[in-house]
C-alpha cells in the first residue's frame, strides 16, 4: 500500500497523526509529511483509518 498526501489540500488538522501516529508524521507547522515507501502490511488498516480521518480528503491510501 502507498500513501499519497496532497499537500495543497492539507490544512494541518493533524487528525491523520492522531488516528495513526505509527504511519503519519507532521512537520513543525502541523502539516502531514509525505510517507516515503510502502506501508507495512501490519499498518495498512491504521493507514486507511488515518486517511479517512482527514476532513480535507488530502490523503489517499491504496
């Protein structure tokens, strides 16, 4: 699974990181950082939950 973050849509709500801190990291201003590489199979469900938590729908997990 890959995660894509549309940084133009991210508003810094940080719900992704609150829901799935194992997957999502934030920069110093509270915006989601791009995820580098493949999400480990054990974290795929958490990645989906974090993406769903984004009110801007800036995150795609597929």
